[in-house]
């Protein structure tokens, strides 16, 4: 057996890993872990469940990041020993094991790289996603429902808890709009790259002639509000309307006016919630989403001011960010990153990892991001 030479691949992997370690800053991370461990050991910590949950979650995330970095470092050293062993003994099985380990390390380092890029002010937050159908009639409302299912399937595959807060059903097929929470660490950082206009091209099932139809849907992603955020909403700035929850075809979900719609008068922002059982619960959920959207508005205003001061007027997001083509060929392509796959069925079933990873890298490299 000829000598196994993976030196070029290992050099590339070590280069990427060195950049990751520099960003992670292990000494600083260890200090933060020690501080959180001290807080977690305070006897009366759980007298404040929200604070306790925040401390323990942060501690778990940072310990996990430290362990993953240390594990990769150890495995890289072990891989080079494994290659030396394979060459010394001319062992094909050991050489094959080394190749597989390199592939596994490349995958793990890629995931770590994405995690280190999620360092924005709100990236660690849970996410509130709103999908709205656009031009295209029944095809557009059907497309909006396909997108909702796509993100809920993605959340399910990633073990991210998701909760649908509000759905407005279309008279024909699909939905006019839907709002749902994905309540997991870094859900916002990951899914914020999905915001924008999505385009579907297919042979329309709603057209008797079976003609090709283009339809659109808009995806909005905002960070979920936290108790530490200060978004004061004066009572006279909102209008609260109550109505009866309904499902497809107008069938009543319950017999009381428990659904709540809140309109923020200064901005015209409207939020509805009909998922909870009581009017009080729905109002609380709707207020939380409203605060999240107002927080996002404030964030965008701050970013716009910074860009203006920097003299940068380049827009970072186009009107159309992704195309889903089902006819005459099969393709899903992100128009910002040029990442594409030829299996739309898998994408609509929640296989979004490649698109999200490419989007996160693109966002960090974009001058206007």
C-alpha cells in the first residue's frame, strides 16, 4: 500500500480551526463558564425561575462550545497519529479509518464555523417567523402553506420547539399568512437569513390548462422579545380587538371571542393570536410578538443610522432571495449565495441546512450585512 498523504487536507482543516479558536477565545470562554457556574450554585437561584433558566441555559451552551472545540483539537492530533500508524504498518483498514475521521472532522469544523459566526446582538434569541402570501392567487396561498410546513419540519428535525400562534386561511387553497415561534437558542441567528421574498415556479394544480405559474411569498423573521428588553408600549398606542377563532372554511375552533388582534397605531403593525385557550393568554402572546417586531424595527433603524454615518447605502437583501423551480426542471437556488440543490421535495420537507449555512457565511462576508 502506498503511503497515505492527507497533509494538504489537514493543513486546510487546521487553518479553519485556528480561525475558529481565535473567535471562540477559549481563555475568555473559560472565565465566563466559571462565572456562570458560580451563579448556578447560588442556593436561592430557583426562587427566580426565569433567571435560573437563563443562567443554566447560557452555562450549558458555553460548556458545549468549549467541549466541542477541545474535542476537535484532540481528534486532529489523534488523526495525524492514525495516519502515521497506517503508513508504518501499511494497513488499508487503518488508512480507511483515517479518511473517514477526516470527513467527520471537516463536517464538525464546518458546523463550529457556522456557530462562531452567529455572534450578532440578537443571534442567540428564539425566532418569530411570519409568512405572507404574495402575487399568484391560489398558487401563492398554497406556496405560503408549503413554506410554513417547510420551516416547521426544519424545526422538528433540529429538535427546536415550535408553536403556531396565528393562521389566516385563504378562501381557496393554503393560507394568507401565518405566525409561529421557534423557541430554541440561536433560532433567530440561523433563520434570519431566510427573511425575504421567496418565488415558486411550477405547473399550477389550480389552473385547468395546467400552465406554468409563478407565485411569491414573503418571510419575516424577528428575534423573540426577552424580559431584559425594554420595549414600552403605552396603552393609548394600541388597539385591541377580540374575535372568534376559526379554522379552514370558517369552522369555529371555540365558542367564545378568545382570539385577539392588536394594532400598534404609531407604526401600523398588526399582530393576531388565536392559538391559546383564553383571551388573556392570546393577548399576552400577541403582545410578545408585537414587542418582538418593534424590537426588530428599532434594530433596523439603528443599523440604517450606522450605515448612513458610514456612507454605505448598499442594500444587502434583494426583493427576491430564493427560487423554487418545479417545472420544467427541478431546482431550488438561493440568489444571494448561489447555493442550489436539485431536490425540491427534500427542501420542502425541511432540509435547509445547506441554505442556512451558506446564508450565514454570505451575510458575514457581505459589505452591507
